[in-house]
């Protein structure tokens, strides 16, 4: 499963294959998956501009042409490059948290949907590859973002090819729990308006036991 092309990680499409060839992004003889992942991050950091649009096409084959996408599109590109070279890769979908001091407590921002890639290394396991952080931080080497998990991602599900069983039919739910999924009944007009989602993560400080 983690080697196969998918709707979003569509590395079998010609534009993405052409991009891999143009950037020489193939696993080299004797090259480790971790070193290869770092090379992929270098290319994406050099060529791709971070741009968030909830409704844009984030497929790997599209992002490699527009060179403008967000964390999801960049993660799709990483996963596509790795899978195309026979390295298993998957996607973690959830919410990133960041410290914001409030009333002396560590109130953490809650409304930060995020997608992170992971690659599988034999003998090690799943290794995080944080492409969008590397893209935004030009001061640190990309190797800092391969295999370094800051522990700031609340993972809600793995991969984006989820099929949700709605009453009428099965529908794709790419970012389950990140965006609302609903089914409406009735004759009046539905305005599709939703209130705050209410996500909030607070640090809990342990009290020393006597």
C-alpha cells in the first residue's frame, strides 16, 4: 500500500515523472532512504513556495508544476518521490500545536491543520520528514527535518485516501476531522456555515506528590 500511487500521491502521472527526471530525484545506488529524503527536501525548498488555499488541487503531479502549495502538497511530493524509488512512504494528518503564553500557562494554538510525511527505513521503522518546516526555515540544513520529530503533531489519521460511508454512497474524505463532513436533509436552503471547531490543547503541569 505504501508503495502504490494514489489519488493525491500520483507519482505515476507524466508531469511528476518528468519532474523526478529533471531534478534527478531517483534513489542512487548505495544511497540511504534518509539521504534521499534530504535531497528531495532540498529541491522542494529551492523550488516550491508555500501557499495555502484550502480548495486548490494539491496532487503531487500538480504541485510539481505550479511550485506553489502548502504542507499537504509538499508532503504528497515527498511521498511520491520516495514511492517512485521503491521506498515506502505515508502521510500523517492532524493538527500542529505551537506554544503561546497565556495567563502563565502554555496555551497551544489549535486551528493548525497539518500534514507530515514519513518514510520507512528497514531496521529503523517510520522516519518523519517535515518538508514544510524545512521549506520555511532556510537557516537550518534540511537534514534537521529528516528523522527529527518535535512532538508537535496530534495525528488524527494516516494517509488521505479515506472512504467515508455516507448514507447515500461512499465518499472520499481526504482530511477527516480537519474539515467538516455532513449530510443535509430538507427543502430549505443550506448556507454551509459552520461555527468554530473548538479545538484547544492546553499543557497540563504535573504536581509533585508528597
